């Protein structure tokens, strides 16, 4: 079998032929590992297996990469310890292949857009895992095994029909960034105060009805995205977020902002995108924020703009139509 034929199989648009190519390569590799030198198109680095040869066109690069990685694991390839990141999103996976269990030095896994997925219990063995992305997986609950990943720094559970923020997430001591926009979660647990390393909490476009008083204990929190939820009030403890730099509040049925908002001494950006007639009462204490804070309002709510302009000098009007949930644009 020629190398050209092998390349044709791996680059085929029919996944069945691709699978044939993987099986063929595994047989050839077992017979003669130097086949990879002849093939000359695969490299191993911290991101996994990749194809630097531009003449090799792979129609399913991530699938081929994963299958080759599993093949190398089975064959005991010596260079796999360098792999630190796995990008497994949008591959119609139902679980992580068992071979991956041997790569316990992995620090980052992306799994988004795999919609019928079962998390393996052995994932808890990945004690160095720092980043886990689980966005848009049709998850109705967070698997218990996630609570065992004590080294997690970044967790993305956005765009899932979740209804509960499990308390075990509040026991991840190194967690700095939680992305949970567009979920069905209606409230955050009081125990969220345990996440003392937390720097960014993104809950935009969800169904939050309550923010716990304990949120004020998050002394390292720098970014809090609460816009486009169902909040009618904010706890006074918001003013205790001494590190907060960005706060997104628009498109909530808020009755009023707490007086303590004027205590946010490090605040640099305040998003108040409320439609006309649905603005909260703004306390005079907001003027304590001064000119260092950029306040963003809708460009079709002139009365609200004028009210804020009398309290704060740096007001920016923007078009609400292209607004993304908590994006850096607005």
C-alpha cells in the first residue's frame, strides 16, 4: 500500500474512508514505526497531533488528530507527555476515548457542542487540569466528577439548559473564571463566597432572580456580568466588591440600584443598558464613582442619559440592537 493511498484515505470527505485510513496506518505503524517519517505530515506538540504539511488536506482534521492520538497511546509512543491541551469540541463525541485516560498531564480540555455526552468517572484523575470548556452541550446538570477537579482555574458551562449551580463548584479553591451565560440557573448559592480566587463571573442572558448577599465576600472579583436576567434588586453587599472593575446590569427589571454602588472605588466600566420606562432608580451616591468610570446606556433613552449625566461625566450612548450578552463591546 502506497503512502499516496494512505494520504487519500485520511483526506477523504467520506468518514468511512477516513476510518479505513486510520486502521491502515495503525497496522503499518505496528509493523514499522518509521512509517511516520515517510508519511512526513504529522507532528506532536502541546496541542496534540497536527498536520503542518500544507499539501496534505484533511477534511476531518480534529477527528483524524484524535484517532491518531489514541493510536499512538495504544502503541506506547514516547513523545505524548508534551501534550497539554485537547480540543474535542463539535465532534459528535459521546464520551472521551478511554485511551486519553493515560494523558494525566493535560491542563486544558474543550468539549463544547458534543450534545449526547457522558463524562467518564476517570476524569477526576486529571489533577493538573486548569481549564474545562463545556459550553453548548445540552447539559441539564453539571456532572459530579467536575467537583473533583481541584486544580480548575477556568470553567465554561455557558449555553446549557442548566437549572442549578451545584454547591460542589463552590469547593474548587483555584477557580478564577466562570462563564455561565445563557443558562436556566435562577440563583447562585450562598456558598459562592468560598470562591475566593474568583476574578470573573459571567451570568449574562440567563434567568437569575437572586444574587446572594455573600457575593460581597468575593474580594478578588474584577468582572461581574449580570445583564439580561430577571433580577429585581441587588444586595447591598455589591458595594463590598473592592476589586470590581466591570459591572454589567442592563436588561434586568431592577427597581433601584443599591446606595452602596458608590463604594466601588476600582470600578472602571458600568453597563446600564435599560429601555425607556424600565430604568431603575439611581442613587445620588453613584456620583462618588467619578469621571474614571465609563457608563454605557442605550442611545434611544435620552431621559435616562440626561439623569446620569447630572451625576457622572463619562456617559456613552450605544445602539442596543447589536448588543451581545456582557460582551466587551458594550
